């Protein structure tokens, strides 16, 4: 029988995140499971040297251990009354089309590269580092992907002389995306890429205009962003945070991508157009918790529970989790429950699988699941957001639920998530996804609750979390999409004013 390779597991209490009701002997054993401890040095059982402790939230908290699947029963026998669950991963809910099958050259076709150039519209400035996805058959996602070089040149090897079914261009910083259907490209063609203007009215600024001086703006609320990190960026003030990725520097919560900075800017950027951008709740305190490692797309459930536990200890009132797409997981459920029991509510993106059921952890009943909507006219017509305009339309027929958004009975709210301009390392970019809708809703929650000092003064228990959600319900307005798509509706300012009615 082949020997199974080791994998990672999380040791958890039966309920909660801290061991308190296990036997004294089990408690003593768990306290001895420190980082780099070999399990066989603590437990009276014959385990391989690969069976080690990789990480721990605390002496009496969850443990991340490595061992083979065949060794799990031995561990269960030595630690009765605890949960042993596998480490799983979740992903940013940014929407971008990607190829599934690379197109192959036609039989007998000469191996000649097709070269096109991306240039700034009304300029000859090259657009560097953009991802270009050319679908020869969009229905089965067949095509080729390439990246623009230092001269803005994009080289394709396998699609010469073929009609491009759909063409998607995703620039890195400072530009809108580009989309075109049924196009035949030839070497030397130039594609005009439109630069972003920071006073452009996107869907976020349409629905959530910046608060005027003296109006509730999120002051008094702390929002934790559990993501790829955040900043540095001149429009972002990050009060603190942590990195909970095993093996990384716990103090390094700077962004390792662009996703977390974009999310953070939607919530509480403090810039002023046309030289910067302003978030929905610019007065809120931002904290960043990096759960994604460098060059790693997935965030471990262990990093997530460690981040949630730290965010609660840091006094976060609201947590934003623009991630999902992994399996239903006991560890993450326990962490969200722990937050709720300590008066912290979690906004979670529903996912971007094109009207599929709400993904986990948004589907968990204590999460506040946010779908993505958009509005016609709040992004240029030839961007990659154009194909996401789809029914159902709202009471205002310019409003729509994004075609990519996951929906279902688990949805609690909808919020703007199509073509949202926000902060990224090195500048500003428009991005789309339930990843963008989630912080819009979380930011609006901070803004709406900031005037309610009575609520914020409550003890940090589940009753406080209950009260926060019940108070938010006063400001949620149905948009005409129906509960499957929008839950109870969109958190909005009262009609005719930008100031919440205090009670």
C-alpha cells in the first residue's frame, strides 16, 4: 500500500475556538503542542517525524498540525473530545474571465505570432502589464492568454487568422478594462485603453455619495479587512492589523496583491476626487488582516480563524470577508460564530459563479451575505463590465444584478459591485465582483451605525451583534430584484438626506 503524503489539519474544541471544557489531561496535552513540536514527543503513540505542529492561535487555542491521513485515527484516539478538520482554502471574489482550455494551432498553420499593442486612448503611451484573454470559443472558454510587455505589445502564438469570439483586457493600474466581440486581429493593431478619472461617477459614488462635513461617516466604528493585506497607499490610513499566514511575519500586513487595498479603499479611503478617492465610510477605523501568502491564491481556513480571533481582540465591530469558493468548513463557521458572540458582525461576498448558489462562508447563517449589483451608465460601454448587465432589473431599470453574482435564499443584502474605482498599490483601478459589493455594504453599515452611540456602547456580546443587524434593517431598501437576488435589499441612506435618522 502506497504511503500517503502528509497534509494539514486543524485541532479545534468541540465548540468555539478555545479549549475550556476538555479533560485536565487533554488540556495539558494541548498546551504542550507548541509550534515545531513533534506530535510523537507529546503523545504516547508512534507517529512519523513529519507529524508536527505548524502553528497555533494560542496555548489554549486551535492548532495547525501536519500528519498523514492514515495517522488521523491515532491522533483522535489520543485527543478524545476535540475536532480534527482538514485545512482548506478560500479565494478572492474578484470577477475576471479566464480561459479553461488553451486553443491549439490549426493543422498546417504556420507558427507566426500575432502581435497587437495596447495604448492609452488619445495617446501613444503603452499600457504595460495588462492581462489579455482572447476567446476563440467563449462558450467553452477556449482561447489564449498573454500579457502586454514594456512597449504594450501582446504576443499570441496560436490564434493567428482566427476570429476572436470575445476579447478581454485587464490592465493593472490606472485604466478601465476593455471588451470586444467578434473581432479579427492582425499584427500591428492598436487597442485604445481608457484611463481612469477619479471624479468619474461609478456605481459606488452614485448610490453612496461621500458624507458631508458633520454627517455620520463611520467614526467610532472599527472595520477589519480579512484579505490580501492593505496598503501602503496615500488614501488609506491603516490603524493596525496582523498577518496570520503560517510562516510569515505577523507584523507584515501590507498588501501582497491589489485586492485587499481595493476592498479597504471602498470602505474607508480618505482621498478627495479628482486627485484621490473617498470610501463609503471615510471616518471608520481600518485594520488589515492578511490571510493570503505571497504567490498564493488561496487563504487557509486556519489563517482565517486566526485573523478573526485577532480582529475580535482588537475591537473590530465589522469584519469584511471578500473571499469564498471553498468547501463548507467547521473551523470557519466556529470563527464567525465566535465573532458574533463577541459583538462583531461579518460581511461576506456571495461569490462570482454566475447565478450559482451562494458560496461558503457567505452561505453560513451567521454571515451577512452580499450579492453584487450594478447600474447602467456608471462604467464605459466597451469595458469587461458590459457583459455583466443582465436581468433581473430593479424598480429603476438602469439597475441590475451582475451576471457573475451568486444568488439564493442565503443572500442578506446587495450592494454596488460592478466597475468600482478604488485604491490599489501604485494608484487606482476599477474592479468588479462580489468582492467589491461586500465592502460597499460593510462600509455603509459602518456609516449608518456611527450615529448610534447607544448601540456601540453595548457590551460585546451576541446581543450587540443582534442589535447592530436590527438597526441596519431600518436603512435597508428593496431595489426591486426580489429576495433571491438582493435578500432584504440594499443598505441605503434615508430618502432625501445623507444623514441617518438617530434613535
